[in-house]
């Protein structure tokens, strides 16, 4: 069991999401930076799908009511409260110890995995908090107590052979979107020509950007159609939005581009005020 003493600015339980319900209007949700959650789980011998804690902008304090192995991945934070605690390595947290996270050196989201996984009650097959629909456990607050699953039968605890070494370049590789006919000639080039600034209004639904406006050839809205994580949607304001894990399953604004799945972790770690560029990659 783990008691949340302070969640920081925003913290939730996340696994790899509740997939297969988009036709019912249910977002997939799940860890915004799934690669980091997978890494943290591997470090403590968990299956990659198990739930952990997604901490936004650090500053969380967690008391372990029972001893457990833990690991941290994602945005690197100063860590204190347990011998050997740090980023990208498994460490033992004794019973009663308090793990404290500082402010990230770079990035936005840090993932805490515990051997056995966070075992809150699943909803539609997932333990993820969905900030858009409200499904899953509520965001963490002081006093929340998180159960931990059994560790029996899990894999060995090992240091991952290739943990991320540092921040990835703030470049999002994209493929042309399905609605390029709604944009004027050269709009995709405009999207990629200069950096955008990440808005403070960004959240788990999407990264809102400020910068050049890709010119539209057609005004109005589309009939609602399916949306994928990484879709770059352009609303009437002209300011692009990159959809993240909690994006709606459908939308009516045209999608000018789609971020490569390999770069979704980069998008998930963008902070307000960061500069980011787009780069078109050819179809293969």
C-alpha cells in the first residue's frame, strides 16, 4: 500500500489504456508517455501493461506503507527518501519510507512503477484515469491510498540495458493528414517552417501550440470522424493541437498531419513554453 502525501500539480494512475471502445465514445487514455511507463515496469520485473503513477511536473510525496521495489522513468526528477533511489534504476523502499520527487530537470511527466503494479479497481479493463470522460480512478490527492498487486511469479529485477540517456530533440515527425484538401496549398510547409510554442493550456487531451496558422482552403467543420493519438488538428483559431492519450475518439476539425508513433513520447514530455518543430517524413 502507498499513501499519497502530496500529488504535486497533477498525478494519476495510468497503465497502457482501455482500447477497443472508441465506437462507444470512450477514449483510450493510458500513459501519455507509454515508453517511459513500460521502462519503469521492466525495471521492477513487471509486465509492461501494469499500472503505475504518472506525476506531472514532479513535487510528489508518497509514503510506502509496506516495503516494495520501485523505479522511476520519464522526466528526470531529484529523488530522496530511499537508499539508491534515482531515475532509471530499481530501488528498495522500506516500510514507512517517504519517496519525494523534486522538479524535473527537463520534460513534464515522470512515471513511478512498483513491483506488483498499482492495483486499483479496473474500469473497462484498464486502471487508467481518463481526464476527459472521468472514467477510472480520480486524480490523486493527499490521503489517497493505493493498493499494490502481488509480486509472486513476476520476472527478475534488472537494470534495463538501454534506458533513455536524456531529452529527445523537440522535433515531431509527421505524416500528411487525411484532410489536406481542407487546407490551402503550402499549408503543410507552413506547419513545418518555424517552431511553435507550447501553450499553458495543454493537458493530457492535447498539446496546444502557438505559432504560424496553416491556411485553410475550406471553412466550417467536418462531420465528426475518428481521431487517433498524434493527430494534429487545426480548429478555427488556426492554432494546431497535437492529440495525446485522453483525446476524444471523434472530432470535427480537419487533421493536417499525424505525429509518428515513435515521437508520441516527445510530445507527451513537452512543457508550457517549450519550442517544438514539425518535420514531414515520407510514407514507407
